């Protein structure tokens, strides 16, 4: 996961007369009209699936999952994900309705996700254990009593999940060798502790599922191999005595370094891994 600066709101969601604002008004009216103690009919949300929104999110995230950076365009369909769940939210292990219904057509609440990060289902993890992961209707907060309950309330909740358009994931996630990731150590009050947001995000999004770890490990090998080639060429250039040979080696080293830097392109999968490796080699990115 990497920090992504959110783009301008698509026109379908922007303005009082937009389809998004119209749906939000209808969703609020639907919730307010429900009789206490009686089951309500589900509200049909549809604007978030508008082609304009789908394309805007694909462009913003370069066709990668907002959470794990898997290139879904090459390997499967994406979900248009509501960071704060629209229909219902799990509170203390139980499904609670309604969810964040007033944010269903809010641009700041929409993210592209691969199905494994978004859908709760059985997974195999890097340590060969199996279990359930996937965000689905989960939205844990630091203090449940401060949860944002309705459209008229003030937002005081603090999310325990990382949002790449709001948070800086690098401050909470530490990418390690062999494709692994762990919560970064941060200071809370006077204590150094694993980042709670990092820990919960790893667990909920399933960032240690085995297939994903293997893909990050492959990325790591490719980036390191490219950098080692470039550094070897630089060392050969330094040791060369012949001016013409030295110039040739300099150009060769430059080209190899440019090739290595291609792993830092915005559309590359697992960019957080590549950036970490460049920093570990003492190279800015």
C-alpha cells in the first residue's frame, strides 16, 4: 500500500444536481422512513458503479488494488469498494444496519480493491496457516462509543484501517525481505509499539496471504537483481583506467540504473516494496 493523492471528484458525484447527490438524498430519506423495530427493505445503491467512477479509480490507482497493489487488470476484476461500508457494518462481531449510507456516493469513500482484499473468505497465509480475511463489512474504530452513526452526526471516529488517500501507509507498514510485511513501530504516548493501524490493516486486508507474499517476493528479487547489475557496472567503471572504456561503462551503468528505476513507475505493482529496496540501497526514490 502506498500514499495516493485523490483526484478531483467525478462530475457524476459532484454538485447538488449530480446523480450521486440525488442518490444520497434518497438513501437518507429511505433510512429515516424506516419504522423502528421493523425490518427495512434494502436500498439499491448504483451510482458508485457508474463507468465514470470506475475509470476514474482505475486511472487514480493505475489499475492496482488500493490496499495490496496487485494489478487486478492483469489478473481479475476489481471491486469498487466503500471504505466505510454503505449497507451494514460489523460492530462487536455482529452485523449492524444501516451502515454509512450517506457515504455510498461520496468520492472520498470509494476505492478500487482486488476481490481478495475486499471479500471475506478463506485464505492461506505465508506461514501456511488458513483463515478468513477480507474487509467486507468490517470497519473497526479506535473507540466504539465515538463511531459515526448517522448523516447528521459529527465525525469523531478514528479508523483502525489504513486509507491510502488519507493516511501515509509508509508510517504504519514495514515491508521486509521475502515478501513479508509487519506493522511499523511507532510511538504512542511514551511507548514504542507496533502501529495499531498497521496491524489491523494487515489482518483485515489479508496482506500476508501466501499468494500475495510470493508475488511481492518475486518483485523483490527482480528489483534487487536490477540494482545489483547497475552497481556492478558502476564499480567496473570506477576501476577502469582506459578513458574510452570508462566512458562506455559509465553509459552502460547509467542505462542499467534507469532500467532498475523503471520498477518505481507509478503503474508498477507492489511499488511499496520497490521503494523500500531502493531506500535500503541508499538510493532516493
